C-alpha cells in the first residue's frame, strides 16, 4: 500500500499550498516514479504526449470553441427569450427560465462554467430588476449550471470516457434523461422557494410577440437537437459533432443573428485556445500519473481494500459517493475525474455495476462540487457575475444544493433511472 500512501500524501501536501492542479499532478507523478525506483524522466514526458494523442479528446477544443462563439453570437439571449415565453408567465417565472435555459444551453456548451457565465450575465441582472434577491438569483443560475455536464454534449464525460476506455457516445446518451430529471428536481425546489421568498413576477406576451421570439430562437434551439440527434443516429461521432457545433455556431452568429463580426474571430479563437490549453495540460499531467498508478497496481490495491463492499454494490456506491463528494469540495472537476476515474472504474466493474451508469453518477457528484464551498469554481464565478459575497451566495444556493444531492442519492438508489433510458437511446 506504499504507493497509495505516496500518492495521497503528494495530493494532501501540494493542494493546500495552492499549487496549480496540473503541477500537482506532475509532482505526484514524480513522487510515484521515485518511490518505484524508476529514474527515467522520459517516462513522464512520453505519457503526457501519449495521453493527449487521442482522437476523442479533439471534441474538447471543438466544444469549448463553440461555447466561446455562442457567448459572443447572441445564442444565449435567444434561448432565454424562448424560455420566457414557455415558463415566464408562471409565478416566479424567471427562476424557471433560469433552469430551463440551463437545460437547453447544456446541449450547446457541455460546460458548467460556460453555462453559468453565459446565462448569469443575462439573467441575474434581470432577476434583481424584478425584485429577486441577488443571492437567490445567483444561486439558481449557478445550480442550474450543474446540469450542463450531465446533458450531452458533456466535456467532463468526454474526459472520463477517454481516460477510462468507455464509450463517449454511450456516456452522452446515458446522461440525457438524468439531466432532464435533475432540471425537474430543481424546478420542484424553486416552486417552494418562490412561496417562501414571496416572489410574484410573471411575464406575458402577445401572440405576435411570442411568434417573433420563437422564430428568432429557432436557429439556436436546433443546435442541441442536431448535435444529440446526429450522435444518436450515427451521422457523426462526438468529435465530429464538436466540429459541426463550431461551424453551425459561426454561421448562426455571423450570418443569421449578425451579432458577431468576422473581425471578432481572432479574439474568439484565442479565448478558446486558452481554455483548451488549461484543460489539455491537466489531461497530459494526469495521463502520466495514470500510467504510474497502473504500473504501481493502485487500482488492484483499492479493489482489495474495498473488497468487503464489493458484494454489496449499493453500500459500495454510497461509500464512493461520500469520498467523491468530499474530494469535489476541495478539488476541481476535471482533475478529480482524471485521478480517480481509472482507480474507481475497475472497482465498480468488480462489483458488477455498469461503468457507464457509474460514470454518470461520478460526473454528477463531482459537478455538484463546483457549487460547494470552499473550492467551488462556479460559486466564485457567480460571486463575480452576481456582484455578491461568498457567504451570501452559499446561503442563496443552499436549497438547490440540497436538492441536487438528493437527486444524486436518487440515481444511486435507483440506477435504473440511468440504465433503462440509456438502453432505449442506444
């Protein structure tokens, strides 16, 4: 178990020091290499290159670039307008708009951070203007962003699937219905929050206004349908879907909505490259750690450690969920997936649990970590966008956080909610 101790101690020492996560992983790789007596530094560099030399990972920069284009090109505003004509007339309508818009935008971006950034800038000021408190407005937008990594196309699912040798397409299809269920759970929670907080805003449209908004939003709404439908029907792979998303978003933004100029492309590509560079550096360093973890037989040792629970799959899932929830509170989503995915997937396979189903539960669990203190990336983004203190946003998001944890337990106790729809869709 020496290798396990070295690995965990390396994480425990470097993370609290504020070392960037990519360098944390590189230092973990160095520590494991020294412990195992492997003194060839090319091991790390070779595995960093090999880890990123994966065709499926090409989907990551494509979807990130598509997200940048959509943020500049007016697609977010059209989605919000469409959601307003659907649920805006209900009491507390803007909260329902935030959730529904998050569900739709999830089919465009695949990123919780992109979802919160794109919709928060539009919805939070609008909600505050209509009498909502800043902490509650920011809380509902940030909690809705958790849906993005569950509904396809999901960047975290691409990362997890490629790291653990799972089917990206199956992961995508497995997340569709759970993402919708999660959105419905948040709407039920919002129903009670509205009555507790006393919100009473409603927004109505004439038939002509509704038709105009619907006509304007159709190009944006077609995008997730085309992406998910294309993958489901085998027209293109997830990677090809990412390339299609970029081209489609560019055409809509530049030639249909005309809110982005060709002169803006350089800035958009630069921002997309920066976002991709951060993720891929983490993936590269995690690949080196992953190779050393495999050589050190850490997954086999973890299986042995958890062997008493393997005959009780539900108890095993609950234990893993508790561990991942704690890790999600102190470390970001992507490194958690890259570090613990290759370790835990063999464990759940040994217990007879479908690794695709477990993958959805793992992504949901760690995505909830994005809105939990003390290291919730989306929480800090919400503080900036909503101009609200960290303590206030934590208070505002608490009912939705509890709801999402309850949804996680629902999928844990009833994995059929994931596996049965996945069987229909695949």
